[in-house]
C-alpha cells in the first residue's frame, strides 16, 4: 500500500529521530550510516517538493542554510555554577566531612560521574521543543549558540515521550570525540590550517563558528548531567532525573554510578584512572554529587560552586623525558617538519619515543634544543607534544636549532611559504618527498597495498626501481627477490597486493595521489559528485569550487594538478597499467551499464532521488537533460517538457512499472 506523502514524511522523521536516539541515547544503533543517510536523503527530497510541510523540528532543519551575524547573549534563568576541584583522596574525604556536617547526618548517597572535557551548555525546552542553547559564559549570561547546537545529533530538537514539564532546562557537556578531534586536526594539517590543542578547544571553537554548516561537519556530541530551570521537577533526586532525561531522549553518559559512601566513590574514581583511555571521548576527572535534591538544598552553594558537588581531577597526564635529537623530516608535499626524538617514556597508555614539533616557529617559541629535559603531553590523549622545556635543567653549551638551509634529504633549495609558517623543499624530484608520497599512496586509507611497507618503499626508491606511482605496477617478482631480505613468498605477496590495489575505487585513488589539500574526505565528495575520474579531470575550476564542501583552494589545487604534464602522464600510465579508479561504491548490478536515463515527473512508489539512486546502483548514468544520447526517459505523472523532447527525439519513454522490472 502506497503511503501518502504526508504519512511518509511523518514516518521518515519518526524513524530518523528513533535512530538518533538508538545511537546517542541507548548506545545501540540498529542501522548503518549508509542506511541512515538514505532515510535522510529521502526526507530531504520529499520536503523539497512540499516546502510548506517542513517543520522546525524536522531532522533536516538541524543545519540552517546560512551563516549567522554573531552571538546574542542569553541570561540564564538559573545561574550556571562551577565546581570546586580536588586532586586526591584526602581532599575528597574532607569534602565528605563537610557534607556530613552540613547535613548533620550520614544518611545520604553520592552519584559518581565522568567529568567530560568539553564545554557546558544549557538547553532550554519549552513545551517539549528546543528553544535555545547557551554557553555558560560568566555563569549569569552566556552566548546564544542555538543554531550550532541544533546541528548536534545527540541533542533532540523535540523531547520524546509524554509528560515533560512545560519548561525543562537540561545542562550538559558538548564534546568532540577523540577520533573526530584527531581527524579534524589531520584535515587541518592537510589544509595547512592551525591545529587545535585539545578536543575541548576544538569543541569550543566549533560551537563558536558563525556558519552552522561547518559546525555540523565537526561531529560534536553531548551528554546531559544536570537540570537548570524546570517548571516541575522530574524526580526528587539527581540519579532519577538523569534516568528521566534518557526517557525524554536526552543522551546521558552510561557510566553514572551511585556510591553509598565516600570510600565507594573514591574506589569508582580510582577505577577510571587507566580505564579512561578506553573511552571514545576525553575525560579530565570525575564529578561526585550528593544525590537527593532536598539534601542538595540544605547544603546550598557558595557564590561560585555548590557545596554538594565536587570534582576529582585526574593527575595531569604528563611525562618528563629528554630530547635525544631533533630530526628534520621532509613530508609528502615537501614540508620540512622538525621532530623531537625522546628517551622512551610511558604516557597515557603507550610508550612515546618522538613527537612532531610541527614547524620551526614552534621550535623557536618553545626554544627546545637537543639534550633538553622536557614535559610532554598527549593532545586528545592521542598526539604526543612537547608542552614545556625545563630550562633550569638545560645543559651548558646547548645550542638552539638552526634553521635548515637546504632539504635534509635531497639537499635541494628550500623556501618559506608566503605568509606561512612552513618551510618547503622545492625540488619536485626530491627522493625523500617521493618516499613519503609513496608511503601515503600505499597507505591503509588510500590504495591499501598491504605488503608494501615503509622499509620496502625506501629500498625500492633507493635502488631506483620506483620513480613514480606507475613504476609500482611494473615491478616483477624477479626484481623484488633481488632486493635485500626479500624471500620468494614475500615477493609474491607484494605483487599480489599491488595487483589487488588496481581495483580500488575512485575516491581512494584520488586520495592516494596526494594532491595538496585533498584528503580522503574531499576525495569521497568529489567521486560521489562527478562519478568518474574523467569528469573530475575535465571539470573547470568554477565547477569544482561549486561542489558542496569543496572550497576555492581545493578547487584550484585539483584543477592545477590535472593540468600538470607530469601528473597527467603518470595517471595515464597508471590507467594503462590496469588501475581502474572507478566510482563503484553504489553499484549493485550491471543491468543499466552504458545507459543514460533522465527521470522526470512525479513517481508513485519512489521519489525521483530514489529512482536516480537505483539507476546508479544498476550501473547506469543519470542525466538531467534529454538529448539524442539519452537511452531512456523515465516519466512519472505530470511530466512536462522533458517528456515532449523525448518524444520529439524518438527517445524510448518508460513508465515506473517498466523501470522497476528493468532494474529487477
Ligand atoms: S555538574 C553545579 N557533571 O565541568 C554543577 N559538570 O569544572 C554543574 N562537567 O562547568 C556541573 N562533566 O562544564 C557536571 N558529569 C558532569 C560534568 C561536568 C563535565 C564540566 C562542566 C562544568 C565543569 C566544572
């Protein structure tokens, strides 16, 4: 039975909200990202056809279409207080004594939570709808960040269930998961933008962007941990309020625990010292709260922080070590990066031996030298960095690092980027640069050539067997076995892995080329948009820059790359060697291969986008205009000029039923 239009829209919204909830609140997703995206795409399509049916709380309305002018202020209905910190068990026991004294009783329990390292926001729901979101600011007045917070899928635009209070303020932490943080910094590095020091700064920076479309791409998330103003209380204690939050569709951290007394609370805190590294997000400590609200009121607050709540901060995860040497490495785009090597030291769950010093301005700022004792930290618990040089411990006669005068690898000329911090090797034939580029090409996120490791790549380049990407595909088993430490079996495996990589899809191939500013994310966008390598090669700068999320800098970089005679020659050689570079991520059958189809009019059992997707999945090509080259026109109801043109040109017209039979 075909649903009517409005029913389908309502159903899709309900499903999307349900899946958001399964993912963020219940931690139990039922569908893949791809399936989610297709529900979303269908809803968008339907709403585009009937804009009058769009509501503010539709999942498609999370991201506003244009940037905002600035951030207005919001005065908090109830002050947003801070929390006092403690750093050890003794201080926690003192807190407990104060609580017992204040309550004149031992009859109370604690709730112990993770202290999420992000930034606090107050979400205000009126009649179940999200009406505003504000940062803490000075505690009394914060910034109105509603447009940006609406883009966070863990924040429901409407409360679930029934029986919510007319006014409900939920407070919680907006945070950026560790992986998203590392990925964001990777992309920023690729784009040669400044890096965020930690996930908290990244989250704060992302909430303070004027363009919610960019915030939407930052993968922020949210956990609720307190109430602000409420017209009717949800429960008489904190723990039950959190459980009620969950029922209303608000994401609550799953690791909330009750503790009967301070010893139990201390034990829970201690348990998280090491386990915190297993979490997907960064936590900087624990928060301990008296559970019952009546007891919280008795304890009250100092102007700054409540007396019923305390944070236990994990010891700053820093390690002291010695810089044994500073290397200068040349990267795949020629950038010279100073890297500090350390005496190995254990930090945040792993052994650390080196850290990038990013660029020579950073070396000068830190004034870090060989032989120095330094303190290191891990940004986002992942990326090791030097945070401080212990100058008091500096050895006599130490010398500041000199700026390089030539490429440490090829000894070619170098130059500092115009207005930039990077120093670059200018030699396009620099072997060091090429080795890095080749490692990147073969890497897991690119062509994924399993048995082609870093040391083999170095050998292949050093002996002159591989001078460009295409040479890889010309390697023979005999050439490989002639190399040092290369047995016949390994040589076979390498050849097989190289052979296998020929079938990698277009986006991986594009990403593998190492075009400046183009990482795997932008490569995927380009592949999806253009559908073939040829179309990307042919595109002019304006067309490229017009693609969603591909800015002018990327567009110029791609355009220039495909106009460079050397790159073009190598790409043609790669294709001639059998590298396919086909966009096939969506292909499910071959029944429409070689066919170009135009879709027009209103279809009954599917939207036009679904029909287009089905065409692509069957290997066909979708076109928006009818010409002699069009194989079929799929015409629904009220098809207009495209149908007329098809008839005039003698192009075969098919209806929905025929189309469905065709694609099976
Ligand atoms: S409760 C009055 N619970 O830590 C108490 N705060 O250092 C309100 N934070 O401003 C806050 N995780 O941004 C609470 N589970 C948690 C938390 C948490 C992180 C943040 C919050 C607060 C800051 C204080």
